[in-house]
C-alpha cells in the first residue's frame, strides 16, 4: 500500500463557538487537521499525523478526516480527554484552550506505519502543537530527523496568545532554521514580534529563516510570496465572503499541494491557485476544504 507524500503533524481539536443566541456550538477543527483535509480534498496523497480522543469529539474528527480522503493509518485514537478550544468571539477571534493530558499530547510517532519516512516529501508542523508539551519537543525532534533525511519542512506558526509558553520561543526558532516553506499572516507577525512593526517583523523573519520560501498572507489585501530573492504579489480574489474561518489553513494546504502536483509551475500560477482556494473557503461558513473542481471553476471565473 502506498504512503502519503504530504504529512501534517500537530493538533486536532473541537471548537466550541459562542453563537449569537447564546448557545455554544461544537465543530471539529484545529489548524493542522484543517490543513491536512484541504490537501486531501485537493487531491494530494496526505495524512493527518496526530491523536484524537475516543469519544464523540474524537469520532467527529476521525470521520471528518476520513471523509476528506486522508490516510487514516496515521491518525491515532487514544483513551484520553479531547482538546477543546473555546471561542467566545470570532470578530475579532478570541480563543482559550482546555486540554490537560488530552489525547493530542500522547501522539506517538513510533506507532506510525512501517517505512513511512521513505515516501513523505513534505512534512508540515505548526500552531498550538508546538506550544504544548510533551508533544512540542517530540514534534521538533521529528522535524529535525525528517529534514536530515532530505524531507522538505513546512511551517505555519498560526500564532495564538495562549502560545506564550516558556518553551515556545525556542521551538519557534528551531522550526525557522529547519523550514523550507513558511506561511505567516499579518496577525501572526504582531504576536511573534510584538516589539516590531510589520515591515521590521518580516525582515527579521527573513534573517532568521534565509533558506525558506515565505508566503505572507494579508486577508482581503492579498498575499506575497518571497522566493529565490524575489517578491511575487497576488490580490485576493473577489467573492461574497461568508466568513474567513480556515482561510489561512486552506492557503497553506493548497500551497503545498500545488508544489507537489506542479513543481514546475511559475510562482504567479501557484499564487493564483492558492488565492482561489482561499476564496473558495471564504465563500462558505466554517473551515470549508474546497475540492480541485471548485478551485478550477473559480479560476475560470476570474480568468478574464
């Protein structure tokens, strides 16, 4: 049986979002889980390498991953509590996390399928999984091992205020040194470099990760790709926006998928694909993972 080319390591969780009528509604989510789903829906041979709980929350995450077409051999369902994200506000986004001794922390790479390292081409790391011990140290060590074997490393900090933990800054700097691809949003820069303005923060990021291609996303203001000493600009595609939940995850997953499927594509063609994928997510409520057909249709609509 074949192994995935794109592995996403990190957290899957359940978002509890406060509704306008005062109810809390739960949704399966988590940045890394979303990125993996996006890649699979766009046709990549992908897997989410993480752990979920053995209850209805973990079941929903498992079923969502399975429905997206992910290779489920890489997802571990364990007898520990779920990781929960309480979201009292989405405008602006506010999060706090509940997850002492939760399932995500017990992910064990030793239980992955035999010889999985031989097929993986890009391994993704990021978000709160790199701020939650003992998982964070385990993942950084895994990233080091994969990079040493020639695997390309993708990193999306996806910074949250709860990530101001004692060890996070060390892990962040380690990932910058390992990463071949980094996605960062304007909000991330404010959290990661609070003492710097946007331009100085970007310059510092380049200095800390000179080897990396960097995708800088700015929501409705578009995105910039920094690669091979050049900058490439892409405007956001105009659509009727339902919300922006998951757009950054879609940008990350579609970027890596396009690199795997069309490695010879021009930077501008790559950016158009990523922008179209993110716009497809923005047109739907929640962290919608678009199909390749949806993206192709939107690209055709904007071809003029």
